């Protein structure tokens, strides 16, 4: 049934008034919260957000603490994902592979397409190198938080699992005599995750999907140009999401296990096509990336400026340090928490080192007139007038004129998978606050689907900006917990190494390069 026209009026109607009122109410709150969370300090001529330094410092500390485990442990991580060490009788809901794809679907999204384009335009080609380095370091952070997610999870009588920061902050800190602090931190974490799940992880995804589909189907004059079509589109997306999330983690992981590899392969292959066609430009592009990382031109703050742009893009893309992925990884079937820590290390690698880098290389190698013009504008004004998706789409169009249609499918699949995973994260946060009854679970699912429709028809910019700021506030809460529980992770790794030695029958010799 089509709603009354006044409820769908984009300009001047009831809907427009509601949107303006909500944005107006959130604007001062968003400004205040963002000013605190993204507070920047001048350093070497660049303004460096404290939250970026906080995330980077944690990644470096964990990398040093575990002696480059993201290098030594990658072979074992791949073995685990391939199912070589699976225990079908282990507690949990899903395999290592499905836990990984569910978590990856929550991070791989529009930011890998549009956000990266913005990074290499503001910071130049050199931002790519720093983005790769930050993704590499973030692998160690994922190892820590996802090991703790499994260590302190609750496995319920029906076989379902509740895990993530809500559990390890509560139970882990209680073991250290900080139960009151842990409960308070976990409650704050759950509220913010719930809010972001409904807004940034849901409304924003639906809104961007509609915008991209509408743009390739004729815009205002196309069949999706009317307000009624916008509403209908939102309902369809909500129904699709609802059919998936009603089955819980097993249903969600079954979808993401197929969706994530498919969409990642299609997107990366498209990038490789552009690179292959412009193969003669590859040496020059690599030189530009390396030179631009250490001697950038036209970037505020010079080397440090481009470094921060690259690191910030990586941090905002893979979410290492925010703890959200630990919620999905906690559902894995395993008796050894550290195994999922190994698997989780592959997440920043896939998200940042592979997909984000593929986008950056495509843009740099295509070297379109649009990108050159935008870099000139940035150098002159410091502002980026064009959207990131446009820059990426133009790069692909140099080889594949019909690529906007493929990009639309990619954006839609990325957004849909992101919304599905964030529905699970939000559900876990909801249940940690209001209990695990069937009514509680299904009431959240209904609410989530309703917000999908709202996100399609309303562009609540101030609300989404607030959600982004609140999400990164979690870094301060989560990483404090990671530092306090670091000895637990080290003990888990030692115990797992001993277990593998025992199974191999070589008690005095390492079974692999996991030990150093």
C-alpha cells in the first residue's frame, strides 16, 4: 500500500519537516560529540585526531607484544579458515570461514569504494602506502579483541552464542577485581553499538543503496524517481534483510558466506581489469605511491599529513580497535579462543590491504582527468567538491564504460551485507540490555527493519554524523579493556601453542612458526 503523499513529500511536506526537525535537534549534539571524539592536535604541521593516534598506538603495541604474529600466524590462519583444524563437536554456531565472512561483511562497504577515493585525492597516491601499513598493524588488534571475544563468550543451552566487548569487558574485568567498571563500560558499549546498528549500519546503507540505484535508472526521471518508489524500495530492502536476520547468526553467516566472497572477487577482478589495460602505467603509479608517501606535494602537513590521511582511512575502514567484529567472531565453533584470533587477523588484510588497496591502485593507475582536477582543487582550496564514488566510477569507466551498473550492484551488495551483519551486532547489544527472550529478539528485528525504511526515505545527516562519532568513541572504551586483559590473551596463546605441541608429539620443539 502506498502511503499518503504528504508522508512522502521530499520538499516541503510532512516528511521534509520531520527530517529538518530531527537534524536540527541532533546538530548541536553531533557537533559537541564530534569535537571531543575527533579532537585533533597539531603535530608536524598536520592536525592529527587523537582517536587515530589511540588506534595506531594500540596496533603498534600489540604487534610488538606478539612479535609480528600477523606475519608468523598467517599460514595457520588460512588453515583454520579452510577447515583443516575444525572440530564439529566444539561449542559455537558457525565455522571459522563463516565467522570471518560475517565479520568482513560488516566492514567492507561504501568506505572501500568512496572513502579510499577521498583518501588518495586528499593525500595523493602516497596515502595508499600508509593505508596498507595501518591495515597490516590493525591485524594484531583484531587478534587481541577477537581472542577475548571467544574467551569470555556465553554459550547458551540452545547452542547460540553471545560474545564481544559486552562480555569481555564485564567478565574479564570482573576477574581483575574491576567488575563495577567493567559493567559500566559494557553498558556504554552496548548502547552505542545499538545506536550505530540502527543508523550507520542500517539507515545509511539503505539510503546510499537507493541513491546509487536511482542514479543509474534515470535519476528523478527514472522509475525510482518518485517518493512512492523510494518508500517501496525501502520496504523491499527491509523485507530482504528481515528474511535473513530472523534466523540469527546461522542464517546470517549462510548468506554472508556466499555474498562476501562473490562481491569481493567481482570487485577486485574489475580493479585488475583496469590495472591490466593500463599495465604500462603500473611502474609509474608504484613510484608515485612510494614517492608520495615520503615526499608528498600539495598535502597539508607534508609527510605526516599524508600519513595521517592513509592511516585514518584504514582505521575507519577495518574498525580494528572498535571491538565490533569480536561480536561476530565469538559465534565460531572452537574450543580454543586464540584460533579465532588468528582468523580475525585476515579481516583487516582483506578489507584494507586487498580491497582498499585495489580501489586506490585503480584510481591512481587510471589517472583520470576528473581525479587530476579534484587534486588540483584540493591543493588550492583544501576542499574536495566531488563525491568519492564519482571518482572511483570514472576510473573504471576509462576501461569499462558500463561499469556504473556493476558499481551499483557492488554498492548494493556491500550495503546489504553490512546491514545484515550490523543487525546481528545490534541484536546482541539489545539482548545484553533487555534480555534474551523471544519477544526481545523479534522486537529488535522488527525495529531494525522499520529503520531500514526510514533510512531510505530520510537523509538524516546529523544523526549519521553523530553515529560515526559515537562509534569511534568506542575505541577509547574498548582499547582500555584490551590493555587490561592483554595478559589473558598472552596466556591463551601460550596454552594453544602447548596444545599444538602435545598433539604433534614434539613437546620440546615448536610445531610451526607461531612460536618465536
